[in-house]
C-alpha cells in the first residue's frame, strides 16, 4: 500500500476574495468584543473588533493616499508592537503586498532584500535596523505616520482573484540563500483546515501566543486565525519574560496556548506545577516537540496535552495532532482533512512504513505561488505535481506520520542514514541530562562521527553516557563522543542550530 493520503479536497476558495476581508469577516457582528489584548504583568491594552477593523482600513486609506497601488510591494521593518499586524492587514486589505521581516535582521541583510524586491516603500520603525533608504531609492513610511492613519475613513476591501499575491515571507531555503516566498490571498482560506485539524478553535477561545507580533507564526496562529472565527487573541507585551507567561495564562483565562517547543521548555525550567484551570491544551510548531517536554508539561499542568503541527514557510502547517485525533507513540500527527499528501523517493510514492520525503500536492490552497524572481528554484522544489518539503517521514497505516528529520540534517554513520531526532528521543531522559542534541561531525577528511551534546548540572562521565546509549540504540546510532555545554546553541527563532553544534566540537 502506497504512502498517499487523499480523502478529498477542501472547499474551493470563493472569488472574488481578499485575505484581510476574510480575517475581519466577524468584526461587524463582534464590534464591541475584545479582539486583541496586549498583556503586561499588571495591565492590558485592549482592542475591540470595531477598533481593530477601523485601524486596519484606516491604514489602507493612508497607503492609498500616499499614491501606492494594488500590487505594490511594501517591506515591513516594524518592531514587536500592535502596529505590525495592523499595517500588515491594512496593506493586504487594499491589494498591496507586504513583506513581514524579523526585527533581528541586520541592515546589510535588509539591503539585499530591498535590492531583490524593489519595494515601493519600507514601513519602518526607527528603532529597527534598516539601510539608508535614500541610497536605495526607496520611500519610507514611519510608525508615527502609520499610527496617524488609524483614524482615516475606512478603505474598501480590494477584492479580486484569490490566486493573486497577498504577501511574501522570507525563508532560508536549502541553498542557504534566503528566498522570498510568494503567497496568494487563498492562503488564509486554507488555514481553516487547521482550526479543527490542529487547534480545535472556536469563537469562544482566548488564544495566548508567546511569540512576537513580527513573527509569521504569531501572525497566523496567534492573530489571524482567532480573528477569522471571532475569538480573542492574547499577546504578551515585549517586556514580559517567558517565566511570567503562566501567570498571564491564568489571569486572563487563556483556553489555548501556542508557542515554540523551546518556550515550553523554559517555562518548565522555572515552574514544577502550573495551575491553569481554563487551559484546554497547548499548541506547538516550529521544530520537533520532544517527548520529554510533552511529558513534563502534562505532569506540571495535571494532564494538559500539547498538540504539535508540522509545516513550513512554503505551506504553513498541514500535518498535525488535534483534540479529535491525538498523536500517540511519538507520531507527529496526520494530514489535516482536505490535504493531499505523499511520502516519496525518486521512484514515486514509497510504501506504508517506509522512509520518504514528505510532499504536498500542488493543488493545496495553502501552498505558495513560488519563489519571487526565481522560477528555476521554484521548479526544482516540485516532482511533477508534488512539492518536495525536504523533510523525511514514515506514514503508518492509519495515516499518522512519524517525523524523521530534514534531509540535510540526516546523519551519515558508516554508510547508514540516521535521524538525529531518533537518537535524541532515545536519549532524552538519560540520568542527569537536562537537554540532548546530536549531529555528525567531520573529525577528519571523509570520516564523520555522531557526537552527543548535552546540558547538565555538571559534567557526566562519558563512559556512563555511552553505556546508557548502548542500552538503547544500535551501535551505529550511538554517539562516539560527548560534549558538556552550558546551553545548546539556537538560531534567532529559538531553534536548535546543528551547524553551531559542529563548531563547538574539539577532539
């Protein structure tokens, strides 16, 4: 039996269509309901649906008054404030194409983006790094100007073909060169498959997302999805520490909590027990959720589950666990209803139970339009009608998928391909170890060994670690050396950096 999941397509996106209009479709009937609360330790900045919609469409009017037109690209260099989602939706509402970017990027990195995209303008917070725009012949719209637009008369939504570009997001790509991913207006329509396939989301929910406003994970899961169903979004203010999040979850009666796995881990480092009576469950994405975090969170909360999802910049999340279909025995989850997915190799779909590259069908409404200005790179990501994610997995007979890591993260051990995630899962609860990560390191030319990197209160005798590993793993999967670290290296998004691990190894 082939590893193909296809139980029928999702409802087609209506036309004409506008992404922002879909997000704010519940605003009029919920004008006085809180759409967004920005949470500080002792206060909150509350935005009703009426206020939110007025600000979004006021920004749309202001951008049109400056002479910008539907289809114009607007690069966003805004900080972790509510101005970010308002400007983002305001641009989309009137047909412009915003490009949200991380505030952590340097000016030279942004200059490369501007050269590639030739944006009509940059929406800019003076505190966020940006090159001299005069040198790049690019206009600037300041945060003060954006804020002043909130009160302008509301613009009309620019309705049109759901296939037209709505926004761009940057991804590192397998080539190591950042690429701008083009998404259509229909991308928000596809996110409805996540509402039951991952969240269990309803209009009654109060969803607290731990991320910053200017992170696409926050934009989608933390803001646009709750707003599209009339729920309330809760976002911590920029100065709120991670260890304070449980207090906010309890105080504001959050029913859902969304965060990267690293956030859950840091919370558990500070709290042994968590009293969160309103919380139904947590949501995790961005990297593989370890069984240790999942188990410890359930113990601390008295049984609350964390449902994880798998996706990427090119197609958001499309495999997930959910309250209706929990993942068990270490499985990642299953394709959401309406998705068409296959695990494949160079010969086509692999068999159930075999390792293959996770591929999503090009008909998926959440799949990107392509890489901006890079048709060859776009074509390289497709095998016929299948988009190749670069990640590997194994499909079970019931459709659940076990994640086996990225193709370029797979380790080579004496000719065997080994997933670092498999090794880490087997070793995560070794006595005395608080965190574990493994990667293969080139110790001499053409010789690569699996090395284990761990954090612990003190250095552990290597022989004890090796004995424990020998009890759990085949020899070719066992780390051949061990390195004690104060903390595991991560990238700016908080994900484990295996490249940085390799640089830390010294024989």
